[in-house]
C-alpha cells in the first residue's frame, strides 16, 4: 500500500482510504512497537 509508510496510524489511514488493499498489508511486518501495544491491550506486563 502506497499510503502506509510505517506507523500504525499511517496504516490505519491508508486502510480507511483503500480498504480493498488490506490483503497486501497483511504481507508486511507489523510497525515497530506493535508487540508492546498488543501486550498492553492483552493485559500482559513487560518486565
């Protein structure tokens, strides 16, 4: 996706404008920091 440069916010905005391209986005690695964000959302603590 051309609009998704790296940050999660950029990815979300790119998907908002082109939802049909979600399959191409699945082939890219997650943006940095997503593992920590998912851990926080899941209630896990980082030590």
